[in-house]
């Protein structure tokens, strides 16, 4: 993924994964994963918290509802 992508920003800022961009980088990431300084449990918990805070059913339904209402208002404006 691109280093300046939104998903890369999320993964790196939340500390729930790694950014891989290129063929040589996976090796260094695997080495880091088995290193004693890497807390995979905490990274997994960080990812879980992010998922629940951004993508739980209620939040997604509310976002969809808001988008639908906005789209409907725009259609009604054009018709009037």
C-alpha cells in the first residue's frame, strides 16, 4: 500500500499493524514480528478497538442513514 494512504495512516497511528511497500520489506516485518520488542497482543487489541469504534453496526447504520438523507434532500432540491 502507498505510504501516504489513509489506511497506512490508520494502521501506523493506531499501532495495529505494519506498512509494506516493496518486495524487500516483508522480510524485515517478519523479523520484527518475532522480535521480543513487538507486542502482538497489544497490536491486536488496538485493531479490535479501532474496528469497534469505527465499524460497529450502529455507527455504520447511522452513517448510511445520514448519507441517504443528504442524498434525498439533494434530489428534492433539484426537483423543486
